């Protein structure tokens, strides 16, 4: 074999490994903004064309993880969690039972799979970390974070959509001495554990912020927002932010030195200014009206969009001041994602709407009723390859939103 051929093979291998396809919670940047183009600007009466649906998922409100190689989603039947792998046409490739899931109030699976190349990661409602082979569903490794790190469950079961950075995987088992941990995603071995404030988790899926001097891991725990040095687990700061009950599932949003955190139950949000080295935060403003329970927010062009929980409107508020610009007494509670400047709003009432945020009002362009499935309408929407993925409990529906 020539030296040139060997070099070419090594280069190809490096490019392939470096370009592993990733599917994670709320899109490529975990902020609910997708980057598809040439999507429908309005939908037909009754909604876009349904390409296919898959029924029999069981109970739950996790979302689909979609890559070029398949569609991955979880569900619960008879108290057991299952991971489903479908092809791009909705045909079942394989199905894997992985252990118990939540059977009490608001029962079913919670967490969305994280797919990185040929591996898939999942955090169960009982604090077990799983690494699967995405090709065949075989379990590569598991870590019971409750047994190994003293993790503690919470009222409605641990709910966390995993965050990774390179070969590091982060999660919050909520142990007294290991509130937050980092493990090697190839082996499951611990990299660090952090007591932080010793708090339990609060259903939050964390965010990673890259600054000039360090990377900061941000998540919301029982009673406060935490900022940790992502390389060591050192607690850099915490900020009091507590609901009753302790529920803070919305992933924080960061932009140009400012961090927005919001929760439901009437608490609302706070804007924090983070120091340039990530070691501290100061409050800029707070308000109580935009209080999504679990629906997330979208930030576009200096404005925050989201649906309230107790304040049952969708809101547009100013990023810099926190002041309400306008609102609409429809659609909320809901979850919201965005693409090409338009909002895709999935209401708990069972409708999906295409909404244009105008200068002074929301313009509801199109709406359709979700026709299949059972249970709560809590799963967040996903856009992939000009298709809209809608999960309603037992069913996954896929719609063609290509404008061509």
C-alpha cells in the first residue's frame, strides 16, 4: 500500500469521525431554532401532508431524535421503557427494552435520545445512563447514577435531555455529594463529580456556554440556577430561582453575555449578565408573566417568544428590558420552536400552528389538529429534512413542510 493511499485513508477516517451526525434536544444549538430552508410559509387547510405515522409507542412525551440513518424515539408499555429505531419511512428497524420507566402521575418516558454518530445516549426517569449502539440497539454501557453517585429521584421522575461536548457527557443525578457529574461518553467512567449546592435536579436540560477563558455548564436545580466550570465541575456561581413545586424544565438561553432563565407556576424569568470569565452573574431584570412550564422559549432579533403556564398567553418580550411588547390570548400552554423566522407552536390543546411574529402582533397563519395518539401534548416539535415531527403520546406523525 502506497504512502499516499495510507494518508488518504487516514484523512478520510479523520473527516468521517469528525463529522459525526448529531441529533439532540431542541435542535443543533439546543435553543429551539432549526436551520432548514425553503419551508412552507403557509399550510393547506387541515395541515401539511402527513407522510407517515408510527403508532404503538406507549406512554410518554419524549421527542424524536432524527438523523440521516434513522428516527429514534422512546415509549413505555407496562412500566418498561423501550427505545424504537425507525427508518426514514417509518418502518420499525429494531426495538429495545432498557428498564423501568415512570408509572406514577404524568406517567411514561420523558427524555429525548441523544444521537452522536453510531451511538445513542439516554437518561431514564430512574437515573440510569445508557449508551446504545444506534445500529442494532445493543447496550454498550450503563451507569446507575442513583446507586453509584447517591442520586435522588424527584416528584415526577428524573427528566433530562443529555448534553455532550466532545467525549464528555453531562447530567444531574442530584446526589448530596454528586449533584452534577461528567462522564466519558465512550466508557461511562466518571470524569468529575460536583456537589455544587447539593441540590436535587429540577427537570432541566443543561446548556454549555463557550467563553474566551472557559466553558460554563449552566443548569437549573431545585432552588437555583448553577454555573459550573465544565472542565472541572467547580461551582462558579449560583442564583436563587425557585418555583413551588421545584420544577424548572426550560433550557436556559445565552446570547452575547446575557443568560435568560424561566420557569412555570407563575415564577417567570430572570435575565442575568454573566461576567466575561464566567465566574459570576448579576441580575438585569425579571418578570413573572412569561412562565412556560416546559415549553421553552425562542429568541429572535432581540425578542423572546414563548407561551405561559399560569399566564395562558403567548408572549413577545424585549430581550434587553424584559418588557412585554405584545401577547396573544391563544395557543398557550404550548411548546415552541422556530425556523426561517417563523414559530411552530404545539399547543397542549392538541393543535399545531404556524405563527409569524410581526412587529406589533402575532399572526397565526395556519393551524391543524393533531389527529392521532393519546395522552398529553407535551412532546416538543422537531424539524428535519423539511419534515415536521409531531409526537402525541402513543403516536409519532411526520408531515411534509417542503415548499416545493
